[in-house]
């Protein structure tokens, strides 16, 4: 069964600190993995996409990694800001005819001043 | 502004009411989606339309009825809902369902509460 597990479920950090969010998946065959940010009261917005051949990709203060062998991804946030407070959702697409998406339950991050 | 607009943003209805959720996208996309987002659960895909044709119905109860009159508009008609249907309903669009590396663009959702 295709599954995406994210950890931690929630996280509180102080402004300016770094943090790392984890995503483990069992989706097969793998096509790509995408991280979304969902602000409170808003819809998810794509941060970055990782394909099979990519190990690391950065988008500003966000850096995503992918280990396709261990089926793990991480999202590292550097020098956190109050506006980083949001839910971060990991979504994995499979590579069969259905191109199905499997969503993780998200990590709720709160950045405190 | 994501290019996907959902109305209303909030809806409170009784179990016997009939209401509709509306989604409109201004991105020139050909695929549109309805998702249900409940607290502490992953997003659940409900329906998919590609070029106005429904390509997926993810075992959704018949009290939810989608309608896609054209590639820019998507409706979700609600009838005789249950309290457990209270959730955030998200609409999304993408270029088309067969392009794997394109993101889905989400609206800000309709927060639905069933009394």
C-alpha cells in the first residue's frame, strides 16, 4: 500500500533557528516528491519538487533532500522567520498509469519570536 | 493569488440543506480536482476532471455530486450531508492529469460546517 509518513506531527522553534522536517514513503514505482506549504486558512502552495535523480534542491531558505534508495526526503528550513509558521505537506507521485498522488499528514510548524 | 478562486470561503448548513461549492481557475488548466481536508488527516482526493471529463471518483458518497461545465469551472453540489462531512474542501487545478512534473494549484478552500 502506498503511504507517506511525516514527522514530527508538530514542531515549535524560536525565530532564527533551523529545523528539519522528515518524509518517509513507500510509494512505488516512484515518479517525484513535492513539498507544499499551507498557511493557516489558505490552500497548499508548492515549494519544490524532487525527481529520482535529484538529491538536493534549494528554494531560498528551504532545502529539500531526497534519498530514493531509503525512500526518505527532508525539508530543511534555515534561519526561520515568523512567516514560516505553517503546515508542510509531503506529496509523492507514483509512476504508473494512474499517476496517483499520495499525501502525507503534514508537519505543523510554529515559529515563535 | 494562486489563480484558483473558491466560493464561499465559509459555509454552515443543516443536514437537510442543499448547497453548492464553486471553484474557478484562471490559469488555462485542463484538469481540476476536489479534495477533502479534515483535521490531522492527509488530504483525501474526491474527484478528478480532465478536459471536462470525470476521470476519478474516489468512492465518494452520492451526497456529494460534482459538476464541471467547462475547464475553468468546477462545482460540488451538497445534499443531505452528515456531521462527519464538516471539513475544509479544497479545489485544485493543473495543466492536465498526465503531466507528472507540474504542480497542482490550490484554492484557499471552503470551510464547511454541518449542524
